[in-house]
């Protein structure tokens, strides 16, 4: 909770809008905020963190997010606040191996949800989780919440909704007032800085469902969704365990027009595999993309690489094949039947629980908004599906697991003469 006198001091630099102020001043020990785009959750969360350094003698704050880059972004915003509040303070900052800062009795740390094991057994007075809907549930319930058990600490979770998953369940508990949890919906239009004209354009460009989720902060499922939320989120793990010498399968979807080139790497087979790399190459010339892809493929000698060879992908694949790579490279032309089969392979992995991955918000968001509309399979209006296609390409070409089987026939009887001859 931020007291009024602190808000008055902060008002010299920033004045929260009504929704942000309600979030800041509420005294609940667990706060859940379902946010639309550009509502201002990062600034509000940073102000909340900084207020603890004003109002308390000591604190140990943990900023947690699906990726370290996201956690680092929030950390930098908090540090901006602290430098403004105490320009002469000698705050000790470190950026390696992860962002952390100390001053007097206060500590601020930013960590990725991928390092859940490293956080076990630690304590915190405040934990703030950004994009909580895209973090594995086990990181929240088994690692983050126990860190507050002996400190009577506070937990804040903020995120854009992602279907009816664990974040939705926490939100519903807040709506019912259970366990002292407070929850609130924070649609984009609540912010006075989001213009109506921008929202009108987005509403025309996006599907109704996508607009209501991304800007209206609503929890929605869709009959047209291809990948069920509970199956996708059950595949998330804090840390991957990969067997040595696992076969490597790489899927690449080349950019078209305003899209980006997407590359995903799976280690394993159809029975069990792990997503060990997921990357978007945006706003790069083709030669730079080829260099990056070649360097990445060279890290996995003997890998099998499958690329979209439709349209622009065909000449780019030829250029990639000319790089002298040891990997097996092959192109796939996307016919409607092939795309259906490819997506079905990925659905099959999720349904069998054969795929494991760490949280990658852009991929999770694409999976959330990948729809089947009649005979069309693809992203909802206003979204991309390049990462999904790259992942489906790799999933479709995963090798079968090797299971040697010895077939035993029935017991055979021999005549006496044959038995004597054998003897």
C-alpha cells in the first residue's frame, strides 16, 4: 500500500490516474491486476516498489517476470524513481549476474522465472510479478509465495489475461474476496493517455475477442481457439531438463512483408521434447538474417532444419543451403492440407503432455490467438503467428522415439526324428 503523503511527494514527478491510484493505495496483501495494453502497469508497479523505500526502514523486494529482459525493464524503471527521490544517495547497483540494488536496509532484485530453483529457501517482503499469466503456476505457488511466509509480505501480480488459467483463478478469488485477495480489471481506456482514436483503429483491425482481451483486459476463451489454455500452460516449466545427445529439430518461418522471421529449436522426439530456443528476427536485412540463422544452426551439428519454402522462403532457403552447413536443410511448401497436418502435430504434442518449454510471452500470446475459422488456420486479426508456424514445423518433423521390440512366437514342438537330428 502507498500512503497518501507518499503520493503527494511523487506527484512532483508523476500523478497516477484514478485506476492506478486505487491499485496503489489498497491495503490488501495480495493484489491481482488484469491489465489492458498501455494502461500504465509498469509505472504504477515501479512507484509501488519505490514507495517501500520511503515508508519503511527495510525491505527485500523481488521483481519476477517470465524473462530476465522483462524483469530488467521493471528494475530500471524502479531505479529511475529511486534516483529521482534520492539523487545524492549512494545506491549500490549491480547488473551481473542479475540486476540488484542495495541501500541502507533495502534490497531490490530482478529475476527470471526460469531460475525458480535458485530462489527456493529465500525470503522477501514484497514480490511483484509482471506478466503473471505467462509464468508457470508452480513458480508462483511453490517458489514465490513461500518466500513471503515468514515475513508477512505482500504479493502483486499483473498481466494481460491469457485464457482461464491460474492467473484467472487468482483473479476470481479476489472478486469473491477470498483469503484477503484484491483483484481489479484495468482496461486500456481507463488511462487518460490512451486516445479514443487509437482504440477505434485497433478495434477495427483486430477481432472482437482479441480486442476485448488485449485492450479490455477480459478473460475469454474462444470456440475457435486451436490450442487450449490449460494444455499450453501445463507445458510450462521453470527450467528445462535436456538429455545429452537428444536429436535436434529446427523450424524456420521466413518473414513476409510486415512479419518477422521466426526460429524455434526442439530437442527430443515425439514422446518427449523441449523447446530450447525461440527467437524472432525483426527489421533485419536478409543477409543479416542469414548470418544469424547460419551461426545458430552451426551450434547444433547434425540438426534437421525445416523451413517454409512458400513464396519468399524458397530463394532464401537456397541461400541458406549455400552456407556449407552440416545440418540437413529442407523446405516445405505450405498447402492447406500440409498446414493442417503440421498444426495437428503441435496440438498432439500439447494434448499428450510431450512438450516442455519455459515461458516465452510472444509465443504464448500467439498460441492464445491462433484460431480455426472455417478452413482457415492462423492468427486472429491484429496478431502474428510466425512463432507458432516455426514451432509447428519443428514439431511435425520430430523423429519417432526408438523402442527396440523383440517379437516372441508361440512355443514350437518338434517330432522325435527332427529333435534327434538337431541333437
